[in-house]
């Protein structure tokens, strides 16, 4: 019986994950009218940025150079990671997608896949 409920929870978890991905793709296509396969990779880069910022701030706080409470480390990590990740998104749009606004849709889709691989 416990095995059944665990499988139900796992199925709901994976189903919601797939639904979130599908919603992301459909929203991006609905707004930009091109397939952007790199938006998940931009989120991944944001997670790495947040990890390195948090590690650096925690190292600074642990050495006592600047005494930072843990809530301030969290807030600073979120704010700085959001700023830097938005900068990455702007760079991807300006370098990768803006030159392809009038190109065929296949070119933009291939570029999105390549940006995802690069990121």
C-alpha cells in the first residue's frame, strides 16, 4: 500500500514538472513568436550564479571580514543572482535572437538549441 502512494506522489511530481516545461515553452512561443529552447538553460546558469554568490558571501561571513547574518546572505544572493541572470538573458536575446527576427523559424529554433548547448 505504501508503494502505491509513493508511485502516485512520484507520478504527480513528474507530471507537474512536465506541465511546467510545456507551459514555459508555450508562453515563450506565444510572446516572442519563436521557439526559445534556451530558457531552461538560462535558469540553470542563474542557479549556478546563485550558488557561487552564496558560497562567496558565506565565505566572507565565515572569515569575519564582513559580519553578515544568514538572512542577509540569502537576500543578497537572490537579488544579485536575479540581476546577473537577467543580464545573461539580455545578452542571449541581443546576440542570438535579435539578428534572426526576420529569418525563418527554423533558424531561430536551431540557434536556440545551440545557445542551450553553449550555456
